[in-house]
């Protein structure tokens, strides 16, 4: 039995079926792969073309463990797998890998057809309610409870982000009752609240800020920086640059109560050049025109300066340049987990053996985002979910074969 119809669960079902095991897949929602489809709405970022050591490093504290998963099923294996479904892929300028048509739906439809052809039975609208006994599981469907027996289970229940798509985190209580150690779920690849004035949020929410460099100190005090772009929201900031460093920012907020970041709004101009250019007489030109002409600052960047600098700073070139090159922004808290792209935390990997079977519950395997790891966006999340599904599904089939021998 596989419980959960996301990429990890579907891959576990495929690997177990390929090994000759009869597989039933149960999903709480009315169809499988809902979050996968949403992820592909703006262009499905299936994986990344990084070399394997670099790829594995994106998983931070879990780089060694996820690196072992990737030895079994890496980014190149994922592209080959998609190709076998008739989905050709390409590498974008950023190194990210996409289907040629950029869509998730054709891949998912082809995958489900192949799973059905290989004998996987799908059961939708089934909410997992836990165990009746070791081999009997409880499900709620249509307001009734049913009992289903099976020999092995792969749990692929997701984290706690976007619960309306199926991953609501309720499984934590069910596993806690069985003594499984679970790291608390937290928002990952998320935005942060700042607390803008009504004026700024009304005029500029949704505006991209680019190019920009974020400077910050991690929870251990290490000075860090990264360049990219983000989006101003009505309450704070979000977007690719913010997501890429969200784990460190979240942990710093947890340790300190808030975190102060600094924005370099003109990364292509050094302070000396800005000092020289902005010292030129303005004449009849407005400050907005002066900033645009000599610093490349306008629109939302100009609005951020006015939001965060004192009025007097615009009459002092040295203070103005300091603000442009290191604009202080205090992040108050991460956005709610339900809004995050993914979550950190989950079943600690120390609870699992190399096959991703719970050491305390033989025959119960776990895969995907419900495990205690996290990664930035860019194809890393999806690849690790697929890889964990390969290991759990193959591991379940192997364990069954050993039990029957």
C-alpha cells in the first residue's frame, strides 16, 4: 500500500509494481499529483543540471543522506525517466531543467496511465486515519470508515504547506502515537513579514526588485550575501532570492526573534561611483530624476529608500549612498507554513534505515517531503522526492521478498 499520491508516492508505487508487487495507492484528494500540477503552473522545473556533488550540497545539513539517495536516482536519471514517458527536457540558462512544453499535466497523465497499465490500483477520497492493528489500516471515505489489510506500507504524505492540495500534516499525530520521532514542521521556501506602511504596500505590492543583493548574518553569526531578485508583497518580501536563503533567515529569526538584512539596490555600481555621481548638482531636477539618472534607482527601489531612510538622508549624499548600498530591512517572521512552497522538519532520518523503513515499525516506509530535510527551489525538492520514492518503493518490495523467502 502507498498512502499519498504526490511524486514520492507515485514513484514508490511504480518501483514496487516494477518489482512484481501488487500495489494499491490511497489519496485523500479526488485526484493525484495536485501540488505537482500547481508547481508546474508557471513552467515545471523538474530538476537541475548541477553536477552531483554540487546538487547534493543544496540539501544543507542533510547533504550526506540525500547524496546517498541521489546515488540511486539523480537528476540525469530523472530526465531519462521523463524521456521514457515521452517527455523531452531541456536545460535553461539558469541550469534548471524543464519539459520542452514546460507543462506538468502531460507528464502526470502519462505517468498515471503507465501505473494503471502496470497494475497499480488508485483509491481517491480516502483519508488515512491510522492503524487498527499492525497490518490493518483505517481510512475515512464518504463519511464512513473502512479497514484495509496490507503487508507493507509506504507513507508519502507530504509536509504541511498548501494543505488544500492534500498535505495537511495530520499524519504527525498518528506517528507520534507510535513513538516515531518527528522534527516540528516549519515553513521553507517562504516569504517574510516586514510591516510596510499602507502607502508602500498599496502602491508597490507585487513589484519585482531586481537586481539586488541581500546581506545577512546566519544564526551562527556568519556574514552571508546573495544576488538575485525578489518581490515586494503587501506585508514583506518573497520570491526566488528570498526562498533561496529562507532556511537561514528563518533559523536566525528563531534564534534572535527577528533578523536584520541589508539590501544593495545598486549591485552594479560601487559606493565610490555613486558618491561621485550623486554629488553632482541637481539643478532643477527632482530627487527622483537625480536618482534615476545617476544611480539607476527608480520605481519600487526608490519607494523602498523613502520607506526606510529618514527624510534627512536624501540631503546627505554620504548617508544616501550608504542606504542604497546597505538598506536595512528587519524581517519579523516567516509567512505562515500554509503559504510556503515546502516545509522543513518531519520524520527524522535517524528513525529510518537505508531502505527508508522505520526501524521501530518493520514494513512501514516513509518518503518525500514528510521526511526531515529541506532544499531550495530550482528542481532540488522534486528530485529528492522522486529519489526517496525510488528507495522506499524498492525497499518495500525487497523487504516483502525477504519476508516471503
